[in-house]
């Protein structure tokens, strides 16, 4: 664990006389894109979008214009430039995570484990923990176009990832009620916030509904969609899915902050009395959803954010690792491709472990205050 409609008017019917009518149609799309829109795209080096304009039908031209007008071009441009700038970051700007920032399983006492476990269960019993599931991706690498959580991973039970995780929430709810209740056992509810994407939202909702929410109450689950971003080339140019539409993809796990804020779910969490948020990725069959020990550790350390990590097995293992950006800088994750061979193989002489050994497996804990702070900061920066 680390602290730290396209809707357009098709015409208007107007009465000309008591016996005749006239149908008026909207003006045809101009033979060239509106100059103001072209100039906007030029400002961001994306005017090539219109390279096939003359070959498009009027409806296709209309679709393309609306597709572009729906983009937050300044924000997208900043994201692209930031991404391109981060490539080739000097190796010297990366430092290992300090050892005293990490609590290892074999380095903690039984007393600590017991204390954190009870502290976490009490917090869950009091309704102060919410769970956010990151599940906007499709199972394309698994050979399926369905949401990843629907995927049957080959267990004898035939259970999907969604079902396994829902049943773990049910289990923790029962455990908290049994362990903490001093009088009659009362029900405990952990609210589950499930982030989908435009590509998985409908299928995910239908899947949960058809399976009766796997025993959970329908009103303890909130679905919300992450945003999308245009796909770009290595040079930052927009990629076209068709001659009249941009290729788009979900905006990644980092989109969760803006998505929670835009959907007003941060306010929803506050109204429910939630103070801590367990956040994880769907494609993890071993995840301990709402882990009481992790929650208790997090609270005990007074952290604003934390992550469960797994020790990297060998230097060439293809997994992102936690590092510090710059001397005394913030924690971040770098991909294995960003570490040269010497850094990936460097050994901490005191511990005998790899210097860069703490791999990111997308298991996080946040305070609600931290989520609000990040979401507000991103909104101000429009990034």
C-alpha cells in the first residue's frame, strides 16, 4: 500500500391559404465548411478533418460539423500537448518511491492487522465507504465486444466478473453487520458507483437488470458514464473513423474525476455520508472489494489517497510502476516502456529489491475531499 439528435429541423409546414400549403426546407449545407469553424480547427492544427469534404453528402457534412462542434477543442488540445510533451521525459526526473511510504504485508504486526480490520469494518458499518468500479472498457482483448465485467472467465461456477464483485460487496456488508453490531443486527449498505462508457453503458445496465443486480438492491447502484476523447496519431492529429466522423475512445481511468463531478455523484456521496472511496478496475478477479483492512490502514495513516501495489516479479515484467516525478515530487505511475534497462534492473542495496518495484494494479483508496479537490482542479484547468 502506498499513502500518499443529432436533431435537425427537416422542414416547417406553413399555411399559405385555406386550400394550399408550402413546405420549406432548411438551407443546404454550404459547399465548404463554415469559415469560423475552419479557423478554429486551424488554431489547433486539425483542419485536415475537412480534407474529404467535397466527397460527403449533405447529411454527412452536417454530421461532421456537429461532431466537431461538440468537442471542447481547447481542453483536448491541452491534453494532446501534455501527452506529447511527457514523451521522452528525462530519466533523471524519476526517483524511486521512499521505502517508508510503503507498508508491506510481511512488515506489519498482527496487532496492526486486527486494528485496521476492525477500524475498516466499523467505518463500513457507519455507511462511510463508497465503492467506485472502473468498467468503461470492452473485452476486445478477451475476444468479446461485451463490457469486460460480463465476461465469463472460465470458472466452474460460470460467474462473471460483475457477479463475483457484487457477491463480495454482499459478503462485506454481512460481515460488517455481524462484527460491529452490538444489539440486533441491522442491514449495512455499501453504495456501488459503476463507471461505464458510451460503448458499454446500455449493455451494462441491461446485464445487471437481467441478473436482478446479483442480490444487491437496485437503488444502491449508480451507473455513470466516463467521457470520450478523439483518437490521435503520434503527431497529435485527429483520426477519422469514417470520412465524416471522428474516431473516439473512452478517456481512460483518469476520466473518473470529471465523470463523477459532471454526474453530480460527488454530491450524492456527500449526501449519503460517504467519506472514503474504494476505487478499482473491473478486470481483476482477485480484487478484495471494500477491503476493511486497507480502509482501516488508510484511515489510520490519515492519507488522502493510497494504492495497493504488487511487488514487481522481475525487471522485464511489463507493468507500470509507482515513482516520484522529480526530486521530492509527486507520486505517479510510469509504464514499463518509460524505464530504460538500467533503471528497470537497478537494485536497492539496502532491501535487495528492485528500486522500481511497486507495480500499479489499479486498486486505490481516496477521501471524498481528495476527489472533490482533484475534480475541481481539473475543471479549472479544463484538462
